[in-house]
């Protein structure tokens, strides 16, 4: 078997939940370059259309669907449209998520002051709409066809809770646990379920926490870099190879329930 065919995704149909974001979009473009047809799902139509066009400009096949992953009916309707437009999905990448300042613990806001409704909203974004509902909608079809790969995007905070982002950390830890549960449940049905754990990748949501107005790193960013053996932040393109590996039915045919870390060594660092 050649290395080309090992990582060739021609014939695969990939659904990218959160494909309008920085990391989700980079993964979408990378999977498209490997040959997969791409269904981009997200709430921001402007970004979705732009990402779809970027993939098409590179010679790929992509379609954008405006949908809120936290609304099951919208997901099911979108699933039906994807079947009509592109075919039956064989890949699902759950890349939606993020942290809300309302649930961030600070010197002025202790854990006990976080409102329960805000806590639930963060869990809905990262766990319910971010992973559970997409798996409920797209997973059964893969199980019925006995073919599929699901990649859930977690976080280093799923392994070690980071300061301040307690709700986000707890939600991502739940994603990691759910990934392993689904891997066990669906392994005998030909569906592999794995997680991909990014380290620190500057994006729209965390850029203001990592960089000052003049572009210099904040104190938090310096702490992160000091804890990262490679001494730098990751680039979204550096997630693509890991995603293609987990997506490929040949390259990772015996891999399920695994968590692949792309973190510059962050989780390997102690003191």
C-alpha cells in the first residue's frame, strides 16, 4: 500500500461541525485537499460562505449549511440536505466549542458566583451541541452502513483543568469521556470514534487573552509558552495531519477510543 493511498480521503464525505471557526475551517480545508467532500456547518453564514469558497478555489468540493448544532431539528434537517447534495456522510468532525467570559473565574468572580444558566450554556456549546447531538444525528447512519470515523476536538484542559476556565475544562473533560464511551459502543459496527486534543492555537476567541494591543504576549501567554516544551503556539495547519490520520479508514483502521494530542508537549511538561 502506497503512502498516498494510505492518507487519501477520496470518496469520503466529511461533516465539519464548527467548520466556520479558525481550527474547524483549517481542518475542513485540509480534509478537502486530501480528497474528501466537505459539508461545513456553522451559525455564521459570512464565514461559512468564505470558507466554502476557499475550498472550491483550491479545487475541492464543499457546501455550507447554516445551522445551530445545539438545535437537534436543524441538525437533522441539515443531515437530510447533505445526503441529497453530497451523499451519505462517512466522517464527522466536531469542532464547535469555546469559553464564555461569563463563566470565567477571576479575582472578582469566584466559582460560586457563576450563574447556573451560564454554566449550562457553556456545556451546551461544548458537549451537547458540540458533540452529543451531532453524534446522535450523524452517528446512526454510519452505524447502519458500518462505515465511519468521528473526531471530537477536545482541549488540553480536558486532561488538566486550567486556571480560570473551570466550566470549559469540565465540559471538555466530558467530551473526552463521551468519546471513549462511543468508541466502545460503535466499534463492532465499523465506526471509529477518537478525539484530537489541540494545545494552544491563537484564534478569535482567545487572541485577546494571549496578546496585548501591541502584539506582545500577555502574562498568561508567557506562562503557557513557558509550559510548552516547543516554546511557541501552534498553527492551525499543524492539526491537519493528525485529523487526516484519524479520518483515514486505512491509516487508522485499528484506532478507536484514542486521544491524539497536538500540543507542542504541553501535557508532557511538569516542572
